C-alpha cells in the first residue's frame, strides 16, 4: 500500500498518429483534471523516435487540448525504464522508490485493436488512482494495453 502523501506520477505513453491515443485524449484530460488537484502528476511520453517529431507532438497537444506536460523520448530512456511497449499505455509510479503501482490500459474502451466498446465498464486508471488516494491496495495492478506498438529504437550501425 501507499500513503496519499507519497508523490505519484502517471506516465502516459502516446503516439500522435495512433487513433486509439487520439480517442483516449478526452478521458485523459478528465482524469488529469480530477487527480492533479490531489497532487498526482501526469507526464505524456512520446517514445517513437522513428515516427514522432517535436512539431507533431506540439500539434497533438494543441489539437487535443491536453493540459499535462509532454516529453519526447527519442532515445526511449523512459520507455525502457518502465518497459512500455504500447501506446496508449499508462504507468503509475510512486516517485520515492520508483515502484510501479499500476500499468496498462486507461479503461476498457478497446477490446482489441479495431474493436471499440460502445459502453465502457472498467476504469482501470481511475480505480488505481482512487485506491492510492484511499491508501488501499490496488485491486487490479496490471492490464494488457491495446493500441499501437512502440517502435524499438534501431541499433546504430
């Protein structure tokens, strides 16, 4: 369990051309707005060095009116640190010891790529953040994200 006073960061791995990322922006804005008031930090990470550009990231942030900061991770340092492999994928970290408290989907809006639910019934990220703030054990600490693959950085020749 974690104390509500512990510093928490939600790393949101994104790709500006991923339709699932685009479709999750309204939910991400809502979650950020609600939980930032409790001191939980959010950071959007763009780890696709082959596909992302700073201009594209800035355009994505403006188009979807996202209010949390973004970071371009072309060397995939943060993605490797948290073993992120899909966008969108969230990793909730207690900063004091870098312990991952939750990783996976934002919610169950997608069963698989190309199959979007008409009714969302599970809110994994919200549930995890609520349980953290209530000093409870996270009931579902990991889910399998659905989205676009993070293209692994190619080795230098």
